[in-house]
């Protein structure tokens, strides 16, 4: 009974999610905001990037933007400056200059610049790089950072309630914990144990579970109409991959380093060459493939969904508004379901490969060559 | 220009490889349906490694 109820809820939730995203898209189309292929490209590129304010939609009739501002925290040559991003008035072309105690700050293509002494407006060279402004160190709570904090809070609430349940002595978790428990056990029994080994897996469970749920929730969040694209930011995935790298390098056993740096059982001449290859593999190639896989998969997924939604704009002239909208709705619904699968699969793959690499590093070799 | 062609070739190679992995995994599942779970996990891992290579080429080639 409960199972059918939750499945019903899930189906309704997914449908609501997809239709709402499409609806938000349609609104833009009706208002002729995005019409030509160039504008579509720009719209998609804008979505894939991080931004300094949380923009939900624009009412083109009144020209009002709906959303909420996020704090901008920058370290300029005059020290720390903080203000809300609403002071830029949704400007992204470096036209609005925010003056903070003599420090002139502008935003151009989602990057924040500090104007040089005496300059009143941003000027550009031929390649559209600002010439009279310098970059600042940006600690802003951007949309991605906001998404990560939100995910952290969700995880904190969900898992502390799960842990409280066990503390009380419940053998069967209640409520939302029922969803989390099988996933935790799945990560433990299917990912950590077979790859790291029964003896040592416990130490790494914290990291593996965190990374799994962090990526999973952020991927799912990226499919909601809120427009997050956190796991599609290369900085985020790079950071996650560096965590994995540091963990497996620092938990490497004597055997691991012996096998990496001075491989037993091969001719002496080959050993330095193998050492270079192995070191390169563990320090550069493995983390790089981890970070690129997640980044490219999520970016490509968002790109495909957005392009299919843009079909309703680009095919409107040929097929009429109803047919083109229906076509792109069906196609994007289909891709959305695949993206739900990808959201799980990428979290699984990242955790799986992390535990595989950790397993390589902590493995004890019994046989001696 | 050449980097795009190179990336294209690598992606074609990746496609062939993924096809091989998927096809062989299906064959082995058909032969031994009881080992389907293990074969699937191994298939996904190899697929992911290959995918990483192809995506790497795509990013570097662009």
C-alpha cells in the first residue's frame, strides 16, 4: 500500500518537474525573448554557466525579473567588499558600475572586475577582453554555491534523522529514512565492500557516502526548473576528483608504493619507465578522467535537454506552435527520464571508481615475486 | 581543425568500443543469466572508463 503510494508520488513528482521546466521555457518563447538560433545558443550557454543571482523567469511584458539576489563577496585591491547582487540590476555586460568606497566594481559575462583608477566605464579590446579592469578574488555565494549549501543542508537533515532513528533503537527506519537506508546499504555492499575489501572499507565509507549523495542530489537538483548546473561546473568536479586523489594517495600502503615506484617482477630497465607511467596514471590521468566524465556527462545532458526544448522555437515557423511545442515536450520528457537514470549512474560511477582506486591503494599483496 | 578531426576519430573509436562492451556483455548475460548482476557492474565500469577517455578527447580537442 505504502509502496504504490510512494511510486504514485514519484511519478507525479517527475511529471510535475518536467512539465514545469517546459512551461517556464514556453513562457520565454511566447514573449519573443528567445527567437533566433543565436539567441538560443546564448540562452543555453548562459544556463550552463554559473551566475551571481538566482533568476527564475522574466516577465517580458513588464520587463520584470523574478528571482532573488545572492551576496557578492569579493577581495579587491582595497580589501573585502560585500554587497547583494541586486545592485548590478541584472546587468551582465559591464554597464552598471557599483561604487563601494571608491572601488568601482562591474560584472561582465558572469565574471566580476574591478575598474582601474580613474576609469568610469569598462572598455574592451578586439577580443572582447576588458582592458582597463583587473580581476578580483571572488568568494561570492553564487547559484552553484547556493545549490551546494542547499544540498549539504538536505543531507544533514536527512541523515541526522536516519541516525537518530538508529539511536532510538528502531530497526526499521521511518519516513524519508526508508528511502535513504537502502541507498546507504547499496553503497556499502555493492560499491565499497567488493572494491576496498571487507577489512578496510569502513574507514572510507564516510567519504564514499558523502560523495555519492552529494553528486546524486545535485544531479537531481539540476533537473528541476530551478536551473542549477552544479555538477556541470568543472571546478566542482575537479575539487571532488582532487579529494579522491588525496585520499587514495595518502592511504596508500607500502605495497602500493612499492608496486607503483619499483614494480617487482619486470626487468630493471623497464622499472623507471613503468614508475613514470604509473605515477602519471595515479596523479594526473585517473583524477582527470573522473572530473571530465562527470562534468561532460552533466553538461551534455543539460545541453541536450535545452536544445530539445529550443526545438519549439526553431520549428515554430515550419510546423506551427502546437506541433512544435508537442514535439519538443515529448522529446524532452523522454530525455528527462534518461537524465534521471544518468543522474544516478554518474553518482554511482564516481563512487565506484573512487572506491576502486582506493582499493588499489590499500590492497595488501600476499604473494611475493 | 586537426584537433577536431583527432577528437572525432577518438570518439568513433570510443563508440566502437562501447558497442563491443555492450554486445559482449549481452552475449555473456544470455549465456549465464545468473551472473547478470556482476556482468552489468563490470560493463558499467569499463564503459565509464572508456567514456572518460572519449570525453577527455572531446574536451581537449575543442
